[in-house]
C-alpha cells in the first residue's frame, strides 16, 4: 500500500485532537419520560468513511426523537435497542459546521455549513452520513435550518404521495400546527392548492399565518360533517377513523397517513395505517401511508425553498442543551406551535 493510498483512508479534520476530546451531550441510559435525560461528558464520536463530523450549533426536537426516548411503541426498539438505547444520545435534526470528513466523502469539506440528520445531535458534535446532509442556505440561521430535516422531508413526501399535481385541488391537513403540518401547509400552498388546516383554538392564528386559506378548530367543528369534501387529506399525527377520513374525501380522493399517536403500546398507529393499505384496493378512494426519510435530494430541494423564502420554519421555542428535559416536557404536553429548537 502506498502512502497516498493510506492517506485516502484517513479521515480529514481540522485538527488531530477533534476525535479525541470529550463533549457535552444529553444522554439517556434507559427508555422513559424526560426524567431519564441528563447532561454528561462523553467521547466525541468517531466517523466512518462516508460520514462527516459536525460541530452542532442547533438541533431540532421532533416526534421521532420523542418515540426513541420513550421507547414507544415497543416495535421501535427492534431498531434502536431492545432493553436500552443503542445510542445514548437522542436527537435526529441538526445544523452545524463540518469539522472532519471521512475518507470516502466527496460532497463536503471542512468548514461547510450543513443541515440534515445526525446520530444523536443533542450534543456538541455528531456524526452524520454524507447522504443525509445538504448545505445550509446562507440566508437561513442554524436554528432555523435545524428544525427542517425530519419534519420538512416528511411533509414533502406526504404531499408527493398524492400522486398528481395538487394545483387547484382542495387539500385538508390534519395536525396543521405541528412540526410536519406547519411545513405541509406551506408546501401545499406553494404547489397551488386550496388549503384547509385543522388545529386547536389556540393555534389557529399560527396556521393562518402559514398561508392556510381556511382553518378548522377541531374543538368546535368536525371536518367530516359532510360540509366539505377534499381531493387530498394529509393526516399528520391525527387519530380519525378510516371511515371519517373517507367521509371527508371526494369520491375519488386520496388520504395520506403520515403518523398518529393512538394505538397499542406495541405497534402504535401502525394498525390503522396497515388497515388503510388493505382497504384501499377495494374502494374508489385511495388510502396510503408515508414514513418520512431524509436524503440529500429532498434536503437539497428544501434548501432551495428556504433560500427563496417559500418555506419558513415556525419556531415556537428554543432551549439550551442543558434544558433538553424541559423542552421534551413542553413537547409532550402538546402545546408546541410548529417546532422546538435546541441551541448548542
């Protein structure tokens, strides 16, 4: 092996001690409520050939992080650890500066400002796959960029699952004031749809500010009362029965289920989504589901929308790293309007 070949196998960094220092991080050694989270000093992560090390400036708190922290539904533990979390540092969304790159990385260099998904970014440093990052637009702050990846990609893919252009169509968004919903409203409006958002009374002003043409307060009005019928329903973290969704659809409309917090401890909302898929072939309406994934292409598309001002993150609150348990409690209380960011 030549010295050049050896050099290409060595991760590049801005200093020989980056991978040797310890860092502050929020950790949890067991599944549970926000009480299991605490601040600790742990080794800075090492990176693989196709990964970069990111100095995290901000991270986003999303529903997926809540699920991984609590270990619910139990089926999730098959991927994240049966008895205890495989990775003690929670979090998914991040925005920060690249400080080291793996030997096989070609898209990023040291000093690049990026956003995307990392391996436990509730910490000063996080490893991230090159394929799950994009460059942060210069006119968008790290805090703003940090709350986009998971929720933004899910909203984009849910709208895409409609199968056709939504221009001129009537689109109903359940959970319009949440993380995914706040992006779905903006993306649907940008695509030319007539958007109705469903939320609680206290969050109606937010949904209107996002561009929704109509807002339904679910505490006083039933979206499935037959008054209106929609070409597309995006059911984001809702819990309506399939029959109610169908009542609100046009005769050939589409419902896309992207989440839901109801269901048993083992599978959560998956039973409703699987029943939707099983029923869909036998009815004129289309029922489908989306599990959001975060890839470079969609992140790059979202970066363009952010840069153009078409997509603007709705940030409810920011918390410093040491207050992540408080952020999780606030999120769990269901009060969040849009997104929560963690500053580091």
